[in-house]
């Protein structure tokens, strides 16, 4: 049983930081959409995509050192996944400490 099993999760807020519209960035966006539409479908899943080339201040504010970086803002505690998100969806959810739908 995972640590989040006893926590009532209804809304998930994610931020994906990318650097330009590269194949790697596009893959990360596709994986994030798939996670929200399938694995997290039972929850209200809000996500934003921030291009650090277009908005370097956001990268500095959130201390983004590599892209892609996925940050789970809500529910707390905040978690980050840095690098390729193409891993098994359950591994990404586990890294973010999120329960599957």
C-alpha cells in the first residue's frame, strides 16, 4: 500500500517545464496528457506547460535546472520528476506520490 492511500486526493496540479518545441518536449507533453486523461482520469487534473526559453523567470523562480521537469504542486508535498517521462506510467505516478485512478 502506498503512502497516499489514506489521503483523499480530488485535485491534482502539475507543471511541466520544457525548453522549446523539441521532439523530447513534445513527447513529455504527450505523456503528461496521457497521464491526466487515463491514469488520473478520476481526479480533477490541472496542468500547465511552461517553456523556459520563453519565460526564463519562471525557470529561475522554480529552480529548473534541466528539462523536461514535471512538478506536482498539489496535493502536497511537492514532488519533481526530471528528465524523460516516457517511463512506465505507474513509475511516474509513484515518483510523484500519486495514486492511480
